[in-house]
């Protein structure tokens, strides 16, 4: 069995000692980036699919998390003529330290967005559609009804299975219920990191609230598969990660993604380490032993990376 010696080291005095600790001592924002190891270097795919998807998204005035979040897989996914649509605008109301999405005062919700998303899905021939959003704490329902309308529009136009990757809706059960009225096949909400690092990484989000969102989703719609994901390499330990996975299994979370955190710019949190592929394989094996229906674990794994394959399991 592979051992995980580096992850098992306890945090040193520079790291926050609890979820509520302040984080300025943890990292130096803007410090010289660590050199990427060979396993995190990959060729850019060629082919017309990438340009087709990029042009279509632009033509219909849509946002994708692929582009807004500077996802390292965007060229590959667009070459496969797939994308993860980001609804409710391009500006997020929360200042997460890891995320490249623009933050600030959001724009008004575009009422015709569900139809434009459905049009893009139809023209791309998608059979599994992933819809995510910025966090909209400024909206009375957090954007829940807009999610519902997008799901219904896409399903009516394409018949595709649908996966939503939602914000936490501040833990509001009524808002989660609105999304689930449209019966998405997969309800995804990411924990992102372990409890101790939440305020350091996500700042205005809370570990317990994220767990509650997934628990409520399963309670409201037991037939809907729930899914969550974590970024690794931010300073978590193996024990903390296993505790998080145990928490997810305790609320019957079905699907799991584990990927390497990569710094989108010098203004964002730097990674503490890069996990080698063999370590991801071992973590995936351990997670499957814990009872997840399916686990995607690897350096380039992201929440919606090859989501269509995971949804078919």
C-alpha cells in the first residue's frame, strides 16, 4: 500500500490552528510560484471542436466556468465540444482566495439566459449538461429559481441529463428545494477544502453550511445523486481529508472529485505542495473503500471534468 508521508505531517505554526483562525501568516500572496512538476504539464489539444465551442459560447453571450475560472482542462473539454455553463452573470459576491472568477457588484439577472443555455446545449449535441453559477448573495433566493428555469429549459430542448454545481445558498433548505423541483440527475456542491482551512480558502463560506446543503438535497430528493469535490495541496493533512470524506459519506454523498489546486494568478493563494499522480490514485482507492459510488482522483480532475462519464456509472 502506498503511504502518504507528506500529507500526514501536522501543520506547522504558520498555519491556522482552526477553521476560525486568521490566515495572513499562512502564505505570502504574490510570492514566486512553485515550479510545476512534469505531471502538471500537458500539450494543448488541437482540432476544430475547441474553436466551435468557444465561438458558440461567445455568439450566444454565455459564460463558462471553463474560461472564467481559468480551468486547466478548458482546451481539452472544448475540443470534446463540451463546456460547463456558468449562469447568473460573471461577477461573484464572495471573495474566495482560490477562485479566478471576478468578484464585486453583480449585474442584473438576464431573464433569457435559460433559453440561450438550452440553445447552446442543443447545438453542441450534449447528452449530459453541467450548469454552475457565481454566488449571488444579493438575490432574495440566491438565484435558485434561475437554476430551476435553466434545468427545465435545457431538458425540454435536449432531453439531456443535467448536473448542477450550486453555491451554498447560505444553507437555506427552501432555496435548495427550488433547484430540486426541476429534478436534476446530479446535485453537486463542493466542500473545496477541509474544515480547518475553510476561512483561509473560502473566507465567507462555512464547512457546516456546505455539509448541510448536501444533506438537505439528499433528504428532499433521495433519488438525486449528490456529489462534492475538494482541491488538494493547500496544506491539508491526510487525517483531515479522511475526516472530510467520512463527513460526506455520513450524509450519503454519492460521487467525489479530488484534484490538485493550481494558482490561477499571483494574486491568489499559492499551493503548499503538488501531489504526485500515485498519491491521487491511493486517495481515490481509499475513498472508494469508504463507499462512494464513484471517485475521480487525479491532478487535473475538476468538479465537472468528464462529468458525463461519472454520471453514467
